[in-house]
């Protein structure tokens, strides 16, 4: 599997996640779940090339911690632009 782009926009203990390619969302959600981070079902955006979902992370995970974890997933290219 090649790299795909991910954008995060945090808000307290949850964040909006935008994923390039709806087919990439299950992999990302599985990796997040392995770290105790729950997420909603992805919603495909107009044009069908991206999707969004919400992820809720435990209180001990900071916004920076979430960014670091997502950026360490080999298939992910974490983008600086907001979700």
C-alpha cells in the first residue's frame, strides 16, 4: 500500500480526521483502535476522493501525542493544513 495524506483538526479530546482515499480509512481506523482511540464511521466527501471521521482519544493522549502517533504510521503522510 502506498502513502496517503491525513489531516487532523483537534478539539479537546477528539479530532476531525480527513483521509485521502476512502479506501484508506479502514486501515487508519484500525491503527487508531489499536491505541485505544475510538472513531466514527467515515463519511465520503463530495467528489469521493476524501472522507472524514471523528476520533476520540483518551484523556492521557494530548493533541501533540495524537499527531505524533498518526505521523508514525508508515502509510500516512500527515499534512499541516487543518482538516
